């Protein structure tokens, strides 16, 4: 029985202690709330005072006209160079030359030289003077360009190129420019396409030009190999 009474007393003491702690916590919390409330009020008052003081200044600065900076540019003046002193050119001193008497008392006699023909034996044969003929011009070692003394080759056999089916359906027209070498026999070699057309027309032009035959170009009447540009025109009928 005594043990139960002791347990009850301890329980009551613990309850009283907890109630006291709760009251202490409530009082501290209430004090903290008051402190925070006063701090918020003080902060609001300080901000109101700050804006009340600074706002008129800001409004006045906005309304006041802004001063523009004026830059003064000083003109640089250069002094003219001093005038150059003209150097006096010394005049050559003239010398007095005695003039001979135009009418001497006794003129000197004039001596006439007689024309004397020298005795020179001239040969009976006539001598013909002239410039000897120069050596013949050297024949070029490789193909050359047409121009000057080089006469252009002439077409002898030139079959037309074949239109590719895809280019015909797309109705492609135009010009293919080919650079080739025409040798001394008039055959076309070293075909090179300078300006082509799409869809196989440039290759068709190259194949046709390779079968062309020419009268070869000549230099001083002799056939030479030349570099020549050929044009193949593709037109639909």
C-alpha cells in the first residue's frame, strides 16, 4: 500500500514538473513573439522615414534637366614655314675678246687643191652586198597555241554527239567546251572538259570529239601539234 502511494506521489510530481515546463515554454514563446512584433514595427517605421526623406530627392533629380557635357575642340594652328631665301646665282664674268680686223691690209692668197684621182685597180667583177639569210625557225617540241604564224586546224570529219535519254527527257540544252590536242596527223587527243553539262552530256561530247578528224595546223607550211578549244552545242529539235 505504501508502495502505491509513493508511485502516485511520484506521478503527481512528474505531472506538476511537466506543467511547469510547459508554462515556462509558453511564457518564452510569448516574449519572443512580442520581441519579433516590436522589431517588425521598428523596421517598418525606419523604412517609412527613409522613403520620406529620400523620395523628394529622387523626384527632384528625375525632374531636373540633365546637363549635357560640352566638349570644346581647339583648332590646331600650324605656323607657316619661313620663306626660303632665294640663292643668288653668280653671273659668269664676261671676258673681252679682241675682234680681228675684217679688212687686213694684205689678204693672204688662197691656195686651191687640185683633185687628184688615186690610181686604184678596180676588179672587173661586180660585188653584191647584202644580209645573208638566217637559219630556218626551229620546230616546236610540244603542242603550241594557235596564233601568229600558226594557222588553225580545219574540221574534216565531225560526227554529232548522242543525246542521253535522261537529258532528253529533262530537256537539257547548252554548250560543252573542251580543250584538246590536235596532233600533226589531225587526230584529237588529251580531251579535257572545261565547261560541261549534267546528265552525261559532257561525257557524250568528249566521246564525240575524240572521233573528230582535222586538217592539222601548220607553222611555216609544216604541220604542228596544237592545243585547241572545241565547242559542242546540244540543242533539242
